[in-house]
C-alpha cells in the first residue's frame, strides 16, 4: 500500500470512528441523564462493584491477543482461527469462574442482590470472547466503517431496552439488560461484518509468539487495571454504595465518553503505526500529530467541563446530584492529562515493547495507588483530587521512559503538550469566571455563556504562530478524512 493511500485509509478510518464515537457519546450522555432519574445511586453503586470484576476478567479474556493479531506483520488464516478458539475458551472459563465467585462477592459487599447481577453479567465474557478476533480482523484491515455501525447500533438498542426496563420498575436489572444487549448485538454484528467462520484449532499454525506478546500486554493491563480500580474499591468499601454511586456517575460523565473516543482511535492508530515502524521520520510525525489531535480536540472541552462542573451536573443529573460537582471537575482535569500521555501506549504496542510497557506500568501504578490511598483519608473528594494528581506525575515519566527505549520526538511532544495545557487552562478558567458572573440567571445560562467565553478565549491563541501551525496541521488531517480516495490510475487533470 502506498504512503498516500495508507494515510488516506487511516484518516478515513479516523473519520468513521469519530462519527461513531460521537454517536456513542450522545447515547452515553442520554443514558446517564435518563437512567440517573429512573434509578438510585445504590443501583449504580452495585453495578460499579460488579464491573470491577467484569473489567478484570475482560483483560484476562482478551489476553492481549487482539492487539497481538493487529500488530503481527503477517497473520495466516490458521493463526486467526487458533486465536479465535483461545479467546473463546478463556471467555467460557471466566464466565464459569464469575458465577462461582458471585456468592463470595455478595458476602463481601453485604449486598445479596449483587449475586444475581454478577451471575448474569458473567455471560459478557463468553460473548466478547467469541467476538474478539472478528473485531481484530476488521481493525487490522482498517474496515472501520462496519465496526462503527455495529458499535452504535448495539449501544442504541441496549440503551432503549434499559430505559424501557427501568421505566417499568426493573430497578438495577435495567443496567444488566443494557450490558447484555450491548454484548449480544455487538457479537452478531461483527460476525456478519467479519465475513469469515473459524476453522478447527490446529497446532500446525503456531501462535506462540503472539501469545507471548499478548502475555506481556495482559500483565501490563492487569497492573493498570488494579491501579485504575483502586479508587472504586476504596470508595465502595470505606464509604458505601451510595457515595460510590455519586463517584461513579461523575466518573461516567467524563471518563466513559472520553474512553469511547480515545480507545477506538487505537483501532486506527495501531495498524498505522505498526506499518510505519520501519520509517522513523513518518512514525515520529504520526506520533506528534496524534498527540496534537487528541490534545486539542479533547483537551479544550475537558477544560470547559472542569470550569463548568456545577451547571453541568445540575443539568445532566439534576440538583440532588450537585455533591458530585467537585468530583466531576477533578475527573475532567485528569482526563486532559491522561489524554496527553495516551499516545505513549500506542507506541509501546506498535513497537512490540511489551516487556518495557510492563516495567513502566508497574512504576506508575505504584504511584497511583499511593496517591489514591492518601487521598482516601480526605473523603471521596480527596480520592478524586488524587485521581487528577497521578497523571500530572506519571505523564512526564511516560515520555522520559519511552525516550530511553525507542526513538521518540520527545522535545516536540513536550512543547506540544505545553501549548495544549496552556490554551486549555485559559479556556477553563475563563469559562468558570464568566459562568460565576451570570450564575444568577440559572444553570443553562451559566453553562452556555461560560462555554462560549471559554471557546472565545481559546481562539485568541491563534494569534501565536505556534498555535496557527497546529491549527493548519489539524485542518490538513481533517481534509484528508473527508476526501474520498481517487481511484487508482485516475488523473488529477480536469477532463477536456
């Protein structure tokens, strides 16, 4: 594939992914707004506790084999079949383990209702195990349009059924319905879009190197997950399910939509960076461009969200949820900082640096756990502050660590991040100050006027040449996304 066609496919893939994730973010926000008014913090707190186990199991269920199959320079049909059966077998085993562990979970949490919830959600492991390699195949081929359609359709139908169930009085079971529907529709969709049926497992097609690579990734992911869930576990065990429900809703308003944008872009970035890993200049340019795109496109809205936390919570969740406002502010700040470091993970995977990723992850996970434990002594707000402090410490370590193990445009990344943080800070502070000035006019006026003022202040940065260069780079990538590829052999000259 030529350089121009590869760039075009990646850009078009990014467009479809962003469109799909925009739709999913809208669905997620509708879910938060509507279900928060139909269900209680206790219901969401129970789901949050079960999803800690589900998330842990999902890391083991995938075993890094999705990334391994995407990253592999060559993947035979036999290897793909073998990876399918490995993921499926692991999924079945984890579903069984989750059912057996459900009674212990109910005993530990003191919530008998959580047993049935955990048993039903164990089905997710099997559904996702069956879907893994079909999803990986679509990503590897940069066939992201059908994948985007499947994801949006699954999320939409799952939300519709959850709202209907909650309105009919199903309580926390509405959340179970939402999770299972999303998994089932996602599986059916990728099976249809994948256009292949797995053959029998065969030892003639070795996947040893991919399993080894996946093992390094899963070890890193387990460490990351433990660090990522320490706040949920501490809040739930120390303060109860109702405070955990507040914490979880604030987290969901920020981090879930953010993850729905960042993580799927990995389906574009990993195939692209993997193909460019032998071309150092283009690889480094792609990394810098990725950080700028993520930082500006996500960073400025997150800064506005931090500045306008109170009106956002009041509008989205209702005034009874206002105690979640300081939590939302800290999550928005954390989201900005983690976004700046997100491209580092892509580099580790694209370069095949699984062992180095594990060592780096152990260090930063230890830092996060210390931050969260210390913050927990100051209540749930202290936990949220610690959540934001951690990436401020870990992000510089990330770039320094990567620069020691692989060629990296470190200076460009530091300078680009500094520009992003500067303009985002101005936007966020301006939004907060302006919103406070018009707060007496109501929540909607505070949010609307504050956001407009923040965006206006951010646009002033274009008077600085460096920001104009960044804007031109983003505009060029946008044009590449929306332009259709010219058929092979077609001349650029106008017809006579």
